[in-house]
C-alpha cells in the first residue's frame, strides 16, 4: 500500500506544525494513517509480569469492548485467570463486547487448547462474545491433509499481537501464554486514551475476523453467512482478493483522515489546544490529551504477504535506507533471519550505525525441543554466523555490531527498533509490534506494528531506558563466539537450512 491520493494536501497541512517530526520522516505520512497523541499517553512495560498485570487490569475495567488479537492463548493457570477476569467483567457489564482473533492451526493444537480455553465465554455470553480463527489460504489441498499438527503452522499464521480495551491499546510481540507472562522477554507498550487508534485496530481485527472461521459453542467452526469465500475450500485467488480489498479499503479510509488530523494538530500548535478524537471512556481514566500538547505521532503498519498487502516491509526498508551517517539504529529480533532486502539495505544502502540484538541459543524458545524443532537454535546460529561474515567481508564492523541476549532461565522474543538521530543520546523513533524482520513476517504471516515518532523528551528517555535494559543482558558477538564447541552446527542443519530458512 503506497502513497495516498491526498499526499500533497497532507504535506501542505504540515507547515510548521510538526517540529517534532524530522523532515526525513515526513514520508511516513504518505504511507500510513497518523494518530497524534501526547507522549505521556505511552507507557513502556518492562517485564512480562507488568504485561500480564496490565492485561488483567484493563480487562477488569473495560466497559464497551475488548478486542484481542494473538497467535494463541495458552492453557495454564495464568491464562485461565485472564479468561475468568473477562467472564466476571462481562457478567457485570451486559453491553461489553469481547472478541478474540487467534490463529486456527496454533489455536487448535492438542485437545486442550485455545479453543477450549475460550469456550466459557461463548457458552455464557453468546450474544456479546465471539472467537475468530484465521486460517492461512496457503494451507489447502493435499498439504492440509498431509501436514500434522505443529508442522502445519510453518505455512502461515495470524501473528498480530494487538490488545484493545475500550479506547486504549496494548501492542506487543508477545503471545498470551505463561512464558510470555513470566520469563520470556519481549516488548510491551500501552497507549492510553487513544480512541481513534484503538478504533482503527478494532476495525482491523474485525476485517481479518470477517474472513476467518467462527468458533461455535460446540467447538466446531463455520464462516459467516454473508461471506462467500473460504480460506481453503473456495478459489485461492478469490479469497485472497476479497481479504486484500477489505484491508485496503480500511487503510484508505484511515489515511484519508490524515489531513484533518494534521490540521487539528496545526491549530493546536498555533495556540488553540485540542485533543484528537473523542473523550475517552471513564473506565480508562482521564484523557491526558485534553490538557497536554500533542507531541507524538503513531503510524500503524501492516504486512499481509499472502494477500499482497505490502506496507510494513516498505516502511522498514525506507527507514534502513534513509538512515544517514552518524545515526544509530538499535534493532531487536527474537528470531534473527533478516530478509535479503533488509540485509542489502543494512549492508549496502545504509550509512548509519547498527546494533542488532538477537537471542543467544540458550535464550531461544526452541532450545531442547524434540525432533527437528530441536535444531532450530543451531539454524539461527548458522544464519547469524553468515551475516556476521558478511559484515567483516564488507568491512562494516565499525558500524554494525551483533549482540546476543542471554539471561539465566529466560528466553528472548523481543523485536522492533529504536532510531537515534546523529548526535542524539535519546531515540526519536521506535517500532514495536509483531514482525521479526524475517521472511515469515514479509511473506507468510499477518503482521502489524506501530512507528512512534516523538518530540516528548520524557517518552524518549523511557524508550532509551527500555533499549538499554534489553541490551544490558546481551554480550557482543565476536569471531570467537562461533568457535565455541556449543556453536557447532550439525551437518543435517547445514543441509536443510536453504529450505528451512524460507519458513523462519
């Protein structure tokens, strides 16, 4: 999804209204919806326990809507507590609508799974609670019947991690299971009292849900009656075209509002302070944007490779390519497998410095897994080693450094980036959400993240502290790193990596 028809009007609306949006980032307005907020509305949650507490608190206070988009919901006690909190809140607020969007294959794994976990919501509140299960159109025909559970998940997934509570949003790369609530490090950001942003993501979840399978209270699934396409039973191209059309329609509608939002921001900059959107729900607390200046812009991105919806990768490529000498990008990926285009941008097109954080093999979530999955940490080691060799062959070691996250009894799943302008000690931009910057994120899965550009020094400081906190558990990768005996890559992994990396 490229430039909108109103690009020139949007540019003219900028004027001097956006002193906190560097000129080099104004191209974002041509590719994404924009939501102006105050930096104080953004809260960075540091640890998994904070993330879990935030979900519980918001679920216990929601009065109008809860929209949850994740890969899956776990089956442990913490997950049961989250569902119970929603059940209790739904019993007290009869108009509270609760909707879940999960992945069909991952959410159906085993006999006790995400589907059975959510069954109480469907049986007790059938009018106001619903569950949708996205099924990739690429898993069909012979492959659907041949591939067993777990293996069928490599084809494509619903990977967006979006949690909407009334007028607030929690966006993350974290799924909803015990590890992500306890000792699996990810990133988590809460954006409070942002009605238009929350509404956008609520609608995006709704669009994907419309073309997903609906879970029934007998644990069966069916499509909505007014939807004439099916992810694996009807024509592939017709299904993909229908989803693409619906997503792009929503995208165009939101982008068409950019001019009005910027004009409102311009009037505030000229002394007439106004808030963006409507008054927040009382349950979410006071709307800080009513009294605080708008100094931060939120740009959502989406990537849905199966449907030809290309946006997030375009934004990411542009950020890498346009990063000038003296700038610094701190990048994180729990599963390090950069696309060829991303690698080319970083190694050949960009002049900025990079610090790239990845999981140490001991912090990889697949460590100790049975069967072929047990070789995944070694596969990522081989991918990292080959990228490291390219850094040295191209003599980029002065500006590109690799780091490995290792913390006893913890795994690493963090992703995103922090952008520091030349000479700046604090970042002015961050990206946070579900993409891992790998091939899966671009070609196979459904992804979304937000680009947050801010002139709020308080928020900049918090983002810097977050980046420092994550890197504090990391060690620099050197030539000696890959010579350790525990980094020996099995021959069979080397043999299959050309194929396997296409699904990583």
